[in-house]
C-alpha cells in the first residue's frame, strides 16, 4: 500500500473523530430549541384557553346579572290595565289604583199642567270614585273605594277576600247577592240607570260575611249581612238589622254562545233599624229627585223577603236578558204587601263586539278597533222594557211601564258616551196632577260621559 494512501486514510479518520462531538453537540442544541418552542406554544394555548374560560364565566355572570336586573325591572315596572298595576309574583303582593267619573245631563218632561222645579233640564256628577285593589301573600285580596259624587265621602266597596281553592270568602262591605243587574258594575250597564226595581227596593252594599263557590258553569253565593257603613256609623242605635242572601247561577257555554240562568233569595230582619219602609223610583234617570211612583211609609214593617229570577244569553254581537223580582214586606198587625219589578233588555253591537261576561255578571266590553288605533271604537244599540208595580191592597204607590233605548259609543275600553231615551207611562201614580189625573206619561232624555281606570 502506498504511503500516501495510508496517510490520507488516517487523516480522514481523524477528521471524523474530531468533528463527531461537535456534530453531536449541535444536534442536542437543535432538539432543546424545538422543545422550548413546543413548550412556549403549549403555554400560549393554555393561557388562551384560560382567558377564554374566564371570559365565558364573565359572560355567564353578566347574563345572570341581566336576568336578575330584568326580574327586578319587571317588578318595578307596572303593567297597564286602565291604570298602573304593580305586581310582585314572588311575594304575592299587587297594587292597582282604580276610579271612575260619570257626568250626566238629563231632561224630564212635565205631565200636563204639573209644575215641579225638579223637572226639565238637570245635570250632576253621578259617580266620582277613587280606590285601590290588589292581592296579598296567602291568596288574600282587598278592594277599597270611596265615592265623592255628593260632595261628601261615602264608602262603596270596602272588603278583604280570601281564596281557598274554588271558594272565595269576603269580609266587609260589598253587594248582597240580589239580581244580575244590581251585581253588574255601573261601568258595564247598558243604560244610564239600572232596572227600576233594583233602586226602588233599596238594593245596596252592606257589611257582611259571604262565600262563593265556583266550579265550571256553576256559581253558588251566600252571605250574612247587617247594614251599610254609613248606617252603622250614623248617630243612634237604629242600625241593627241583619239578613241572609243567596244566589245560584248556572252559566253554560253553547258553542261560542254564553248562557246564564240564575235565582236569588233575600231575607232581612229590620230589627230596630226602622219601623217602616218606603219604595219609590225616579223616571229612569238620577239627575232629578222627582218620583211619580211612591209607596210612602209602610208602617209596621218588620222584615223584607225577596225572590229573583234571571235569564240571559250572549250570541256574538247580540245579547238578551230578562229578570223578575218580588219583594214582600212582613208587617206586625197589617197585611203583608208584595211588590213586583221586571225588565227585558236586548242589544246589538254594530262594530262586532260581544257583551262582556264574567263571574255570573256582565263584564267590560272589549273594543275591537279603538279610536287611537284608527278605528271608530265600539257602537252598541239597546232596547229595554222596564216594569215596576208598587201597588198592593191599600198601598197605592203606582205602576210604571218604561220603554227605553240607548246608544253607547266606546272610543276605547275605558271611555264611554251614552245617549238614553225613555217614554214612561204611569198608571195609578202616587203624584196626582192638578186635574186629579193619576194616569199620564213623561219623556226622559239623558247623556252620560264616563271614564274609568
């Protein structure tokens, strides 16, 4: 072998041996940098994930805060039902102010040569009420109203209620269970004044304890009553009457039609509240105090007993209703007279509404196209025949046959204008004309402006 070849081989081997450590070191360094880069990348991903999770937690916390704020806002912000209604569903409290203002213009003609300053044109604030209503924890309710129409404060409804399943208990001043017409709010009546017998027989709110049971179409009502708050707070002790009232209603649905059948019973012991009673009635409007039929004082009165029958139906925009009521006076040492009243009432809504009905009585008419939404509101026309007989035996209070018509316009749910006309025929009237005539007629024209909340 040549010497040059050997030297070349030795030099090559030495070069390999000398460069191997350096090469190895360079490989190790390269591996550490990659690892550091990987670790750095992993750290960045973990930090980003942590930030993402923190951001998500913050968003969820913000959503919870917004939901809680929304609940608090809903509690603080009232709903609107003719007036602001504050409701806290969690606690069971609710509060709503309520009120009504009714202003009437009236005209009653004079029969023949009869002269009375109370006839002709007249006007009055018929009702001006303010009050509150709502609920309390435990399914308790309350309602309190005062009427200022006479210039003095007079109590209307003032009671506390308690719901127990299908039964509602009421304590305080509220309506006795006499007549569909009487139990219906004056806001929802089809005429300016209710049917004649309700006022003539002295139906009014009294203090009492009552209960009503509702199950499907069946409604049973009953209660024990004393006198009104005004009578109980008056001077003297002639306010100790007591009585019992009950009413049964069956109100089934027949397709889309609503039917109503009812009957009521009333008994009242006058006790020392009075030794006489008096029944009389105005000519279909309250703006005058003239009464052409009047029993005068019925002496020896000890009790009152009343029986009523009711029937009604709502058939789309048409409705019809009729009632009859008998009032008997129990007397000491005298015959017991019985008086009678009845009416038939029917109406039609030209604008397509239906008469409201709820809880065994007429309810608010819901306007389909209110004036503020570009519509004409609700327009309804009604006819009524109203009969009242206050004559029995020696008591000649007279009889009336009233033929009435009304046109009601509701621009919106809580505003109404009503025009009424009545032709009232009297026979055997208690008011005797200058020529001695007791059989005559009068005409009545009335206009009501009404707002409530």
